C-alpha cells in the first residue's frame, strides 16, 4: 500500500460533512440539492486526473528550488463570460507574461490559471443591506446571482450544474487554445464542497483526485484545522494551495501542513502568502521558519492583503502590490527559501479596477471600465509590467 493511502485513513469524499463548514450557502430544498449532487456524480470530470498528476510532478521540482509558478486570473468567473474570448484572452496574457518571466527563471515556468471552476466566493459579510432591505450576500454564480433581489440572492443548487457545464467547456477550449505542451493548468478555491465531493474520483491505483480542477486551494476564511474544507482537501492527490493571511500563527501553519500533507510529499502544498505590503515583513518570516523543514512551495498573492474600501468599492493600488512582491522576494532570500511564484487577480482586458501604473490614476477613474464580478483585477498592461518587474527582481 502506498504512503498516501495510509495517510488519508478515515477519509472519504463525504467525510467533510462530519466537520463544521464555514462560508457554506444554506440551500432551501434538500431534495433538489441531493438530485444535483447525484447528477454531478454521474457527470464528466472537468479535468483528467493524469494532468493533475503532471502538475504534482512539476510542483515537486519547484519544491526543490527550481522554477517558478505563475498563477492568475479572475477573482470570480461569471455565467455571462464569453468563454471562447475569455480563454484566448487569458492564454495570450499568460504568453506575454511568460515571455518576460521565463528568461529570468532557473527551471520550468509552471502556468496555472484561476479558471474553469473559479465560481464560488467567500464573503466577509453574510448579508448585504440596501435602502433598508437586507438580503443574503452574493456568493458567486455557482451559488446565487449578483442582482439585489430576493429571488436572485436565493442559493440555487441548479447553478452547480451550469457551473460544471461552463467549466467543462472552458477547460476544453483552454486545452485546444494551447495545444498540449506545456499546458496552462486550471485552479480554483475549494469552497463549495457539495460541488467538489461528487467530482472527486478514484484512479486505478485507488487514489482520490478532485476532477473539478488541476489545483485547488484553501481560502483564508476556511482554513480552520478542524474544519470541513481542510478535511476535504487532505484526502485528494491534487496540488493544494493554502492561503496564508495575517491571522495565521506559525504553530497553526504547522498543524495545517501536518493535516494536509502528513507524509511530506514535495510540491503537494503551495503556501500562498497574502498579508499586505505593510504587514508582510513582520508576519512572513516566522511562518517561513515554521515551515522550513517541510517540502512546500512558497508564493505570494499581493492582491488580497492590499485591499481597502471606499464607499461600496474595493480599492487596490499597484504600488502596494509591487511593494508586497518586493518584500516577499527579499524575505525569501534572507530566510533561504525559494521565492516560488505569484498568485494574481488579473484580466486580459483593459479594465480599470486597480489604481496606478498603466491603469486608472485615481478612484474617480475606476468607473470607466469596472467589469469584475468580485475583486479588482490588474489590467493587461499592469499585469505585463508586473511580470517584467518580477523578472528584474529575479535576474
Ligand atoms: C481569492 O483568492 O479570491 C480569495 C477570496 O482569497 P483569500 O481567501 O486569500 O481572501
Ligand atoms: Mn479575490
């Protein structure tokens, strides 16, 4: 029996149901939910487990200090996305960014998009109030709708079917757009467990894979060591990302690693720091020291820790984003850790969602082309400039 099978004793795709789950929608009709889950269980996988296995192998090299992970895409995909255009846009953007970064990397560049399943969103506030009316928060198109009315904010299990169909189509166009070698892998936050569970499939060797995407990550709001999301993720063979936010304590990180990767498989875990430019210098070094003897990959998400609110709008500024990236590479070098990659929210379009650089100059300009379904993304020019900035840091 392989080490992996021993390590996930007591686990099965539904074992998360025995643990408290944060950020889960409450579905009105249990019968409808059950029938959707049954349909997903019989549905086609979004990705082939052999490709998820390829990503595991690639990531193992990164854990040994060779290569770089470029991960990015929308904060949230939408049912209104024009899929073919979306895919060719992101493929083109990855190519332009890779052209900047690749020459500076010692080893392979691993490309992973937030796509073909990035539909579920965790929310800080469970409800939203407008002119005296309070409704459930929008949780992503896989759960409910954006418009502020009771019907569209109702959690509808049928949306999982639609998300799955769109993801299958998106993953297929992504594979066709790029040919097979080297692929752009898919990823999303493993948040909506009633969607993930029925798409969890067994390979001929008896190992379990999430077939909803090549890489899944644990969000900063659902990383409770004894919670349902950690329980689900500990049993699958896919590369698993862990968002590491400001409240994560070093001993907590060690317990998370013990739970998610008890056997210490190189590249199984990607730790994604997201502290904010002001906090990273204080918070990241103790975490890197705590994980020093573990075969993990460290990357930086410079988006989520650098977000502030002005009125109803989330504001992100390019100088803060670049400052957190700079600090990440400086800290990694000082700690003797490989600065393994970046995790970005970005669009191939000329959106006006983040302030600075070749984007809007001020808050007043954000309205010009604000298209995101959730968080503000770098636009194409900002993303390419950021790639050049990273290349210069690594050179
Ligand atoms: C995200 O990546 O869109 C997200 C919600 O991140 P985090 O869990 O780090 O806040
Ligand atoms: Mn986001």
